[in-house]
C-alpha cells in the first residue's frame, strides 16, 4: 500500500514546485519537493517555516511515488 499523500500550497524554496505531504507512519509526516526531493518534517516546514533539507533520506519507493505524482500533475 502506498503512503498517504496530499498536495500543499507551500512551495520549495529552490524549485518553486508545490510540496507534497507524505505520511509514512501514524506519527511521521514529511513535506517533500517532488522535483529535487528536499524534505523535512511536515509541522516544522509548513507550520513553523523551517527550511527543507536537500540531504533528507528518502527511500527509492517514496522517490518513485513522488515522480509519478509530479508527472500526473503535468510538471
């Protein structure tokens, strides 16, 4: 089963791409750029204005899902 996702109005500071919220566990949501894969904890990024981290460790499965979602939106 793929993790829950939703599109956000917040944008990546580098790519200006709309971020995607990925919930992989009950307590761990990420805000992720589907273009450059920069990411950070959802609450820190969206609610507190923290910067995304370009070195965030995403699984290949999550990266593949982000690529599919980005293609579906036509970017």
